[in-house]
């Protein structure tokens, strides 16, 4: 695919996965680095997210784990918690994935990511999660 075809494919995937939240991130880059916005759409979504080897819900689980482990990615976590819900994960599955990150990334990063999820769940009017073992 050429540059424009990758971008067009990426916009379609971005819309399906992230909805308006993803587009807001791209739009926020327009006056400072439109090329970065283009690459997010064309490369991240047109090339990577469009690959058929993993379904969207699995890609979101991986993304949540990586963003939580990196730390300092609260803006992206907000977008991707919404995306995870958009592609079929439940609030309990999101919470459980973020709980699991505590083992490998540490409790503080797991807490930070979980508090982002809590905010998203509240914004979407989801009931509290009860994942007590």
C-alpha cells in the first residue's frame, strides 16, 4: 500500500477500535506534529492494528499491559481502556488485565492504570467491578 492507502486503512481501523477518542489524539497533534498524527493512523492502525493475526480484543489486552508497564501513559490508557470496551472486553476483564500487570510491572503502575480504568468506567456508567478472588 502507498502512504495514502495506509492512512485510509488506518482511519477505518482507528474509528472501529478507538472511536472518537483516537481521532481526538490525532487532532491534538495537528498543529504541533501533523506527521506524528499521520504515523499514528497509517503505521499504528493502518499497518499494525490491521494485521489479522490477532483479533482486536487481544491487541487491546497487549496494549493495556504495555501502557500500564511503561507508566506515564495515562492519556493513552484512557483511549485504550475505552477501545478495549469497544472491541468486546468487559470492565472485569480490563480490571483483571491491569491487576495482572502488578506482577510484572509493579504495584504503583498497576494502581495508576487501574485508576484510569476506574475513570473510564464511571464516564461510561459501568457498575463497579468485583474481582475479589
